[in-house]
């Protein structure tokens, strides 16, 4: 993520705070990004210096003219006008991080030896939420090489409760 995309995201986030549309802005921004990235040639067209800026903005307006809140369309239009439309995905990631921090949301990336049941996921979500004082969203994956237990990565912290890790610790103690 570039400093430029962070600056753009900061500006959009400030506007969303002022208009009390932080979540709506996020959803609309993601929808526009998905639409542009999912349409073959759309980014190339909007980034093309051979097409006048006003024509590129007109195409954007025609495709997304009815989006709400309107400042999201204006934001993407600014990216087009300044030749930074290819930074859109980074801007969305930076805005998402600002949204999540503002809303006290964290994503916990959980890797377990076997698939967690819904009840186990709910219990883990609750326990992490209480420990961190945040709302937790789980992203679960399975890695059978862990042998047992799980590894949680949340907010830059790693909690390794895997059997593989514990066995490695025992091995290190025994070889000293």
C-alpha cells in the first residue's frame, strides 16, 4: 500500500465521518472496485492517457452515476482525473483499515489442524473479542501439519497454540 493511497483513503474517510456515512462509503467503494476490476478492460480504459479525462469521467458517471453516497463516485473520479485509478484497490484496503479501527473491528486469521465447528468458531470469536475489547471476524483455514491446536494471527499478534509449536519448544529444551 502506497502513501498516496493512504492519503486518498484518509481524505475519503474524513468526508465519510463528516457525513456520517462511514459504513455506507465502505460498501459502495468496495462495490465500485469490484465492478471495475470485474469488468475486462475497465481499468485500462479509465487509465488510458489517450482518452481525454472528461470522456473517461463521463464513462465512470454513466456506469456508476446512481451510487450512494455520491462522494464515492467523486472520489473515484478524482483518481481517474489524477491518473491514479490503478491505486483504487490500495485505497479500498487503506479505507477498510480506517473503518475497522474506527469501528473497533479486527479480523483474526485462524489456522487449525482440523476444521473448526460453528460452535468452536463462536466460542473463539467471543473469547478473542473479550480479550481484545473488539468485535472479531474470523477467517479460518486448515493446515494438517499443525498436528493439533491452532494458530491465531490478529492485529499483528500471533498466538501459537499448535501441537507442532509445543513439540518444537520441548525439543529445544531437551537439546540444551
